C-alpha cells in the first residue's frame, strides 16, 4: 500500500461495522498513526480494533453515542491523549428503521427526533468538537457520511431524507466557515449498498432487484466502495477539496 495517511490520526464513528469498519481497516492499511473505532457496539468495535492491532497498526475502541455531547468531548480527549493530535473525523454513524421509511403524515415526532439525533446532531457534535484539535495542528479533514437520500427524494423516508439533507448543507457551511484555517469539510453520499443497516430491506428479493434496476452500474455498492472515497478525502491528495458532495452511487443520482 502507498501509505497515503502516514502520520495521521482518525476518529471513525459507526466504526464497528459496514462502511465505518471498512474505513477503519483501510485507514490503518494506508499508514494512519492511529485509528479510533467509535461505536455503541462494544463487541464488534473491539473486534475491529483488535484486528487492526493484530495487523501491526495502532487502533483502539471507544464507546460513543454520537448524539451525546459529553461522550464526544471524552472521545476527542482520549484520542489526543493517546496520539497527540486529531487529523481526520469521519462522521459515519447513522441509523434507519422501518418506522423512518414513512411519508410525512405517517412519521411520528418520536421517529423524526431520533433520526435527527443520530444522523444530523451526531455529525454536528463530531464536527464541533473536532475543530479545536484540528486547529492546533494547522488543519484537518471532516468527512460526513450523508446519503443519496440527502440529495434526492423518494416516496417515503421523510425523517431520514431531512436528516441526511441537513448533513449535506451543514457540511458546506462548515467548509466555508473554516476554510481559512485549512479545516476541510466534505460529504459522501452512498447509493444503494449492502451493509448491516440495509440487510433486512435487501433480504426482500423484489426490493433488492428494484434497487439494482435503479443503479446504472448494475450492482449494489459495498462498504469498501465508500471507504475508498473516505480515504481520498482524508488524504493530502484532496487538499484543495472542501465543501464537496461526493455521490458514490453507481450513477443513481446522475439520472
């Protein structure tokens, strides 16, 4: 590997599985000084961190509910205490439920608030508490995982669309506000992909086939497809890139 992240330290939320786990592994393979696997799933998160350690890179797991501000403060402090710096934050943790896939009238306030707490407030808090440490080292990269449903609409998913759309424009606001300090902020918009979050939905043959038919490249995305985008935005190769929305969706939103 080319060690594109040599010397860099990254926090990856939702790092226990799916896109987050793939990103943690790729960052370590590409020479990151340290990878913080942050998640609410301790068992899976520890397994990812131990796997990375077993391959000769440094990583550790931290229990993090991204909707809780004090936990974010503690996570950033623990990262800096161990590694002395923070270069990259990947705000990947997210959720979607059957209840969140409803139209406006059928969406409850409870589901609306929960979707925003994890999918939007978590991104805000991760960004807010990463910026001061990035400022100390002269810059950094914030990578926010949104969705194609943060760009386009659908027949359901009201609260999910709203939260992920908020991530898109919040990312651009952050990019403008902190460009003068070399703190970059970009969003990635995954298309239909096979992850733990989509497993139940994709177990339905008709729904799986429908999603494939909507994707011009004719296949589901993988967590690794998204991780490569994270790697680019975390590396110095993207040093002139900020405020960008990067769809990784097999062409779905180009239609």
